[in-house]
C-alpha cells in the first residue's frame, strides 16, 4: 500500500469502528446516542470518499487490482432516468434510445462480457 494511503485508510477504519460502537455498544440511557450514530455514519461516508479520492490519484500500477476509474453512469447526465423495461435487443431498446447511448442494462452486460474475456486471458 502506498504510504500516502495509510492515513485515509486508518481514518476509514476508525470511522467504521465508531459506527460499530455507536450502533451496537451505546448505553440505552444515553440521550445523545442517535446523534452520535448519525455523526459516526457521516464520518464513515467522508472517510470512504477521501480514500477513494486517494486511490484515484494513484498511478494505475499502484492502484488495487480491478480498480476502475470509470465515470459513474449518472455523471454528466441531466435527462430524467431512463425508461424501463429494458429490451434484450440493443437495437430496439427504448432505454438506449432515451439516453442516446447504451442504457445501464446493456452497458453492464457489455462490461461483464469484457471482464469475463479479461479473466479468461
């Protein structure tokens, strides 16, 4: 693990332990238990975000195996969610037509096939 990821990793572990403590080991008579649980969960989300940003900032050779910098599906899309149901035929799929690209179903299918091909190599 690159040394610059040690701090974000430690913070993520600490935040996870804080959530566990807040959800499983709080005193029943603690008036602030719910606030602590909410705060701990928020810290966990932020710590995870920081670790992901740290890993994304690494050179590809330093990143964990199978790490992908693929842009999330919803990034940059302003249209309403694609319609369902999806068509198994990519040629006449209404969801693909709506997004003018591959819909989530077909993109996921293509990604899975590509991953299987890489695994077979």
